[in-house]
C-alpha cells in the first residue's frame, strides 16, 4: 500500500513539473540574438537595465521600468518575444504577467 501511494504521489507531481518546463527556452546558441539586441529591446520599452543574464536558456533582464518599479523580464533568445514580465508594485509584492503567444 505504501509503495502504491508513493507511485501515485510521484505521478501526481509529474504533470506539474512538465508544465514548469514550458518556461524554459530550448534554442541552439547559433540561433540566439546578440545581447545588444536585448538591450535595445529594453530601451525601446523604457526599461533601465541593471543586468542581462541567461536563465533556463532564456535571456533575463533585471532592471526598472519607466515608472521606476523593479522588473524581471524573461525574453526568448531567438525571437526576443517577452515570455514573462515580473514587477514589484508599491506594496513590494511581486506581480507577474505572462505574455500570450500566438500558439496559446
């Protein structure tokens, strides 16, 4: 019985892990846009960049938006599409917005 419960609990967690994996970017490095293009994207959106890094195969911009709020933006490395924009509002609670792709 204990073994059955262990297996069932593992299977219950598995789909959640598969959903989380969708946030990762799986793109060959040869197809990536240069960092300068990511910086230009930030400038065009009025963001001040503190740091551009790579996280889970995606570009991630840490900085502030035009209103001075701290932001963390996840960007697809080849299309430069914003995948996720997370910001802190006035009460310092993180807020997330996910961009919908044409496939959604």
